[in-house]
C-alpha cells in the first residue's frame, strides 16, 4: 500500500540541497553520475531510493527548479544557478 504523496521522491522536492543538485544536473548533465556517486557515499539510503524510482527521478530532473525550492534567494548556490540559467535581472 502506502498513501500517495506525489510519489516516492516527493519528499526530495522539499529538500533544498537535493533541488540544488537537480538544477546543477540540468545545467551540466555530465555531473549526474559523480553526484550520484557522492550521494551513495554519504547517503546510501537516498541513493537506494533514487535507484528504486529511476523513472520518477528522471521526471524530477526534467522539471524546472525554482530558487525557492533551493532554499530561496539567500542561498548563494541557488542564486548562482538562477543567474546561470538567465533567470531575470538582478537587483539594484
């Protein structure tokens, strides 16, 4: 069973660091394997979850990532990724 909360990886959408990784992979697809290897070293359970839900994981990688999902504009990595993606003009 198990109630559907938007899929097995739904919780990861609320996870700023994971969404940063998704955005990074969207910019640089070749980083996917090294990042997954890194996850496997530090969070084997997370890698297992991804491996068990590869289809959903790939769908997640196709989705645009908002800066809010990455921890908001006060997150330097999120800001850098948003800038690299040409996401709007900067402040004054």
